[in-house]
């Protein structure tokens, strides 16, 4: 809008940097990802960035480690708890609790 100040954040680059940090610095390859709402364009772009970083670093994307979220503080928690495998298998979490405002 003309005459208005705005700040745009490149979420995709942030997600790629976070995931690559976890992979390279912390030597993790099994990474949990909590998605934003399916109908949210920003959430979809961030999930694509997550997948891009994983593929670029030759890390498998484990579908059982992908959770549905809604940008809320407890986002993905209910689904996470209901999954039928041990939490000990999970090594790192990338949690996106970003306000899409």
C-alpha cells in the first residue's frame, strides 16, 4: 500500500537455514516438522523449504515425523502424542509456531 511501511520476512530461507544447521552442526537427519494449516500459502512455502533442505542434504523425509499444525502454541501436540512409535526415536524438532499475520 502506498505510503505504508511494511516488513517482509523470507520464511523459506529461514527454514532452510534452520534445517541445514540441525543437519550440519548437530549431525541430525531424522527431523520432526510441524506444518502450518494446509490452506495457508506461507505454511505450504515453508514446508516446501523444509523438504528442499532435506533433499539438498541427502536426508530422507520421514512422513511419520511430519505433523499437522495450526501456528498455535500447542500446534501438532495432539497428533504427536498419538503416534504409535517411541519418542526416543525422534532426534530433533523443527517447530513452526509463526504468526502468519
